[in-house]
C-alpha cells in the first residue's frame, strides 16, 4: 500500500494550513498587544488646576472643588442627619446631606469606613466620619475615602485631598483653574 501523505510532497492543503496557522499566531500577538495598551491600568499623570468642576453621582449639578495637595483626605460639606453612636469606630450607616454652598442639597446614606481626628483652625481636635464615595474629576472616575465636614464657611464645598489626587493620577498646577471638563462615562458611575 502506498503512503499518500509524504512530508516532502507539497499539497495545497498543507500550504493553506501553514498560512492560516501563521496568520492566527501573528494575529493573536497583535491583538494581545493592542488589548494590553488599551486596558492598561497605568494611566498617564494628568495636570489639572487648583480649582476644578467635579461630578458626584446623585448630585444634579457640577460642583466646584479645590484640589489641595496639603490635605491628606478628601472632604465634602455635609450636614449629618443620622449617625451611629460615637463609640463605634467603623461600621454602621450614616445619613448626611451634601450642601453645595447654596440652598441645594442631596441626601446620601453610606457605611462608615472609619473616623478621623482633624485639628481645627483653633487647634481643637474634631472627630469626623469617613465614607467611600466616587467622583468624576477631569474625565476620570475616582473612588476613595471622603470625610464629612461642615464646610459652610469655606469657598468650596468639596476639597480634593491627596488620596484622590494619587488614585486618579492627577497633578495640580497652582497657576491654573478649570482646565478639564468633568465628563466621565456614565456606566462607571454606579
């Protein structure tokens, strides 16, 4: 019986198989590289001004925020409506109204992540609750810890601290304001 498939005999099917194999091999490599570049978690550092507009999911309008490299944690103007007893260090829910500095305010309910001690201007210690929140800043959704404070006497109802600046890879240009639009993909807001 004769062997029909010799290795040295060129058959059109072998050539086609070889071409398809090579195409798939190189095609997979190219698409893998493209995917890695698009899905890379390494974002470029973006320079923003010391005052920017931000979006807070659940708040109707954009809010002006001061970006402060001297503040460790982000802070928002909040009126505490309900909270657990002062003895609980974490856990429990807190209900608060975010105030934008005008009469507008939205109510939020969040779990307390922890409490922080902050020195006031007068030197007294103030104990503040910290919750997790998500903001859109300069086209980037950033989710981080936020302390709830009475910021009625300040110019800006939101102070973006180093925790959000670091998480969002944002650098602050102290000579600029309103450099970026706070437009972010809506599906990430949840």
